[in-house]
C-alpha cells in the first residue's frame, strides 16, 4: 500500500473537512444522483492514508493544501 498522507495528516485533513471554514473537498462525480450528503456537502471526500476517497464511487484525489495537512484548523 502506498501512502499519500501520514496518519497525522489524515486527522488534520478530517478536521478541516468538517470545520465548516472552507468548502469541503468533493467528488467530481457528485452530481450523478448517487452521492449523498456527508460532512455537510453532497459527495464530500474522506481523507485516508491512500488519499481522499469518495464513499459513493471509485473517485480518489491525491493532494491537499499544505496548510490543511499541518493541523491549523
């Protein structure tokens, strides 16, 4: 398994994803009618050590803003 984010970065990214300060990272396919509200938005992505994943389809994203990984939520 290849890691994109460290375990600490995943925790920090989850904090940013749910803080409501910024628009959450969302799936590119979220308008297909199969996605649901998660973390306050339709098709919000979930951070994992393998990158952002969509729980509703196979979409993944391998980047995040550096400030989000550092923990300043």
